[in-house]
C-alpha cells in the first residue's frame, strides 16, 4: 500500500476529529482537552451533550467544528427522541451530529425505518453535518453495506464505523470497511474510529480512502508527528565527495 504524503502536522490535524466522550470528566478536565484541541487546530472536537455549550465558548474564535452524539452509545431510542436530541444540540452550538444507528432495525432488515429516521434527523438539523455510526465490529459485511447504503439514500453526510465501545482488532478491518462503503455507498463520506493510535495508522487509513479519522488519541498522534518531523533539528556531518587516499 503506497502511503499518502501528509505534508505537515497541520494537515494531519485537519483529518482528525479529536474525541472525548468520557462520561465522568470534570469541567476543568474538559477545558484542558479543548485547549489541546486549540493548540493543534483539529478538524473538530467530539464531546458529550453536557459540554457542547462549553466547547462553543472555548472554541468560538477558531475554525474547529463542534460535534456531539445522539442515541449514544446503543442507538435504540425511537426516532423522535433522537431528533429532539439533535435539535437541542444544534441550538447549543453543535456543527456536527453523530447519531447511532438502530441495530435492531438493521438486523431485521427494516431499511425503510432506518432511512426514515436518518432523513428526519437530517431535515431537522438543516445544513449541519450528520454522521451515522453503524458499529461495524458488530456486523457482517452485508449488513455494513446495507447500513451505509441506507444512510446514503437518506441523505446523511458520513457513515462512521464505531462508537468506540467496539473497535477493530487490526487495521485491515478498517480497510475492509472502507472498501465496502466505497463500493455500496460511493457518495457518502467515511469516518473511521478505533484502532488508530499513531501516525502510521492514520496515514494508512487516509491512504485507504477515509475522509476523516475519529480518535481520542488525536493530540498524541499529531504531537508525536510534529516532534518527529518539525521539532527535531539534525545537523549533518560534513562530507566530501571525493574518495580518500
């Protein structure tokens, strides 16, 4: 696999949605997380509904988008409840909504119900970004294909692979998911979450075709890359171009 050529740490950060959905985090700890996001200027942060307003306050003068979750992490709420959650998040300042797919409907192949739920939420949030989390680790390949296809038909902007509670064991699982999405839902964008813990993994996933990467280790990934590629000064030893006698 030929690697994608990331030019610098800023470009790497622009692919990453820096995530913190810890349900026991304090306000002070969340402020520290948001300051780290500002330092490296990630594409977005993903935080719990509790902290959307705080993120809006702290990141107000940046280009960092604010994402939050609906029906998280199991997705079994009814569509009206998810829609109400999504509307409330947008009113609080969220730019991106990540809704968890109802896996019971998917297992029963009730695609019309899935499409209707996604369509209603997308219509309710207008021009804000809608991502559909489908928890690929729990699914067969044909189910992944049908979930992505339903999300595309219903007008979602992204399909996302994981809530973080179930993650792939190997990068090739992520690559397999990307291949399935590109074949069966070619118009929808792809976000990979899980199994990405260093620059090498991130680079491989981008090379494979992901549009964005979700990671709770985003700061560490970009900081290590920056230290390696931009903060390391190496003074080469002098050499001569002629053979010594």
